[in-house]
C-alpha cells in the first residue's frame, strides 16, 4: 500500500499492489492459447497441402471429387480452428491487460527488486485528487467489490447546511 489519506495523487498513479492467484492462471491460459494457435496454424497448412494435392489428383483424374471435397472441408475446419484460437489469445490478452492491468508478454512484465517476476496487480488512482480514505492495509483480503481507496477532487466542493431562518438574510456568497 503506497497511498495514505491526505496524499495528493495523479490519475493512474500507483496506490497499491495486490497479489492474486488469477495472474498465474491467466498467464497459463495465455501461454496455452498461443501454443494451441501455433499448433493449429501448422494443422491448417498441412490441410491446405492435402487439399491442393487432392485438387491436382482430381485434375489428373487420379482422384475422386469426394476426396477433394473431404480435403477442402477439413481445410476449412482447420481455418475455423485457427480463428477460434486467435479469439482465445485475444480474450486472454484482454483479461491480463485490461482487467488485471499487467502486460501479456513476459518480456514486458516488470521484475521485483530480487529479479523475479512481479506477480502483483497494480491498483491505480482513477482520477487526480486527494486520497480521502484507505480501507486496506498489508495483508487485507479484498474482493472485486471492495472499495480500497476514496479519491476525490477537492478543488470544488458542495456543502449542505441547515441555517436558522433568522440568519438567512445575512448569508452571502464567499462567507466563511
């Protein structure tokens, strides 16, 4: 936890960092999606070669139309599998970068002072202002619905006041 009540913060300034098992699971899902994509691209290339071979055999009247159509269907299925794998990669990247706030590529992951992977999710200030409250300390368990900090722009304030009728005529803008 790096921010305390009363601290002036800028938009996207680091307020705290949070450990989450979701990081490991999400990184593993991303790596698996990339590996599956690479494998399926190879399968698609192989199916394309089989389709082209079946087409050549059909043109030479050494193969049947059914064999060519089967090869073309398998190639189209392989294309669909590759597109689905690309969607899985995109989904994993979105979860890592937009939900957890960490880079998807390991080369972009900052190391901690000991040189190990930083497995912490950054908690950033949503706007510039002053930290009014801090509801977390080191070791606090939080859920997605937990309000950890309250940050407010104090340059303009509204006040609700109850004033006795006898003093209403004496109130003026700018009075202390």
